[in-house]
C-alpha cells in the first residue's frame, strides 16, 4: 500500500518532486478520504504528482473552445505554443493561421508542432505561408522516411491537442484545428437536419501551476522532433494559485510508462458508485473490458456514451464487437446519433474526472503521444455529470434485445473490423 497522502506539486516544485506547501496541503485536505486514497494509488501507478491551485474551465463543444482559444491567442504578449494532430486549410484553419501570423508580426513568438499524418490532406503551402511570416513549425514524424533518418516511426503519431499562451494559460482536450470541430453539435445549435452533422467534443482551459506541466510536455516533444533551439527564459513565469482544482497531467508517448492507461485502469477497478464514460473511438483491450464488466456486476452504475455516427466506420464496428458482453453484464450503452462524437472524457464516482486526447483503444494507449488531465473533486465532477446528462438526453439506449436483433450484415462488419482492431 503506497503512502496514503499523495504528493501535490506547485509550479516551482514540478521538476523537484517536493511535498506540497501549506496552501496546497489545505487544498488537498478538502478532498474526501476515498478520493485521497485513490489519488495516492494513482500516483503510485503513474509516478505523476498532483498539481494544486488551478482554475479549470470546461469547454463544451467546438465553437466555445475555438472562441476561447482564439481570444487567448489574441491577448498573447510573449509566446504561443500549439501542438495539434489536425490543422486543416479550411475557413476555421485559415482564420486560426491568420491570427497566428498577425501575432508573430506583433513580436509574439509562435511555435507549432503538427502531426504529419493528421495533416496529410493539408497543402504544404498552407504551412509555408506561416513559416514565411516567421512562425516556427515542426512536422511530427514526417511521412517521408528521409526526413528523419534513423528516427522514422510512421506508426507513432502525435494525437495531442495542446495550446499554451504566455506560459500562463493552457488548453487541451479533443478539439483539432478544423472547421469540422468548430461547428456546434446539432443538438447544441438547435438544428436537427440530417445533413452536415456537427461534431460533439470537449476541451478544458487551464490557469495556474498545472500550465507549467503542459509547457514542459510541449518543449519535450519539440526537442524530440529536432525543433529549433530557442531561449526558454520567459516560458515559465510565476504561476501562483488561482483556484482550488487539483489535477494530474498525464502525457504519454510510445515506449513510455502508459500513465493514461494505468490511471484509467485504476479508476475503473476502484469505482464504487458510477462510471460515466464518453468515448469517440471505443476498441477496449481485454483488461478494460474485464474492469467494465466487473464494475457493472458489483453494482456500479456503468454508462457508456458511444458514437451512433462516426468518421471511421472500421473503428465504429470494431467497438461494437464488444456490445453484447457489456450489455449482458449490465453495462448501459447509449449511442449519440445527432452529432459525430469526438469527445474523450470520463467521470467516475462523481469526483474523478478526465478530459483529454486519448481514446479507449490500443492505438492511443501504445502507439500515440497523448495527453489527458485528471481533475479531482466533486465540484468539477458535477460539471462533468451535467455534460454527460445532456449528452444522454440526445442519445439512444442500446438494449440487449435490440442488439441481438441487429442485421447479419452488421455482425459481419463487426467481425471484419475486429481483425484489425489492434491497429486502429
């Protein structure tokens, strides 16, 4: 059994792994005993300390996220760091690029790390325009093996979505830089037409000491991709406590310690009351399946919101391969049909929440660079529960009887998709 009191770091102690100061200890003391025990177990599993004193704003859907991110960039005075999987050359992408170019011309240092596969459909001229304006750009694991001789890893992708402004404000979650994600999901906009379905996603805005952890994550990725060396003198300004949220920033990469997977596994295994999981791409491994089934059988309220429509039919059917076992165990499954679900969130027992880029699949846990933030406490948990409840109102429950009556054609698609499930 680990120390029952988890470490709570602040901005100045993130690299030193020191015990929390008095204000941080008082903040931790507000958490219930069970939450503190869970936090200590999670630290033992992941090796990552908690960070206290933060303000976390839940950003429900793309338009709210894009508006908040662009407002923060517009107010930047020193630097903007962007790490993204997709950066499209569409109306939203152009607006985003125009703003970044304008800030670069004002003397703000802009650095962008974009995934080469995620931006495969984006013309290089789009990035070259920003480069010509003085913005520093790095393509993560280029498709061309000659671009990174001896370091080429095509299967390893950067799926993170991180924005850091002046070292004081950070954003992360599931939203990419694309007009697809900028549209409100249809039930949010009030539009119910079948055409041009919107996207449902979740992001968070972070202020406080935890911003430094995201900054370190960006800088590490930049260095590993041989990004140009630059001064870090002003990248870590003082970050006093600005709120009461205690978080754990989990940044994973291939060959690492699988911290996001471990945190999920522990949270599922120790859940006592509820597991409310929203997953855009749901292709669970055997242990995750066992944890969900076991939780439902011991009386935990397990509800999954999964896609009813998807941008990836193979992943869609691969995940459905597991529905019968889950339903038979008492897991309740709901499919969101009025929007393309892209959110990757969970709230467990109402006091353990996570928002991030990681899907519930092998690709995210083993092959991608991902980032999730775990937020502890009832207050943020209630916000997450309200968002989950809103999604439930616009989702259709899948019953065991309905599932057993599905067409043979669907069963064949599930079987075929499951053959390649590991690589999705």
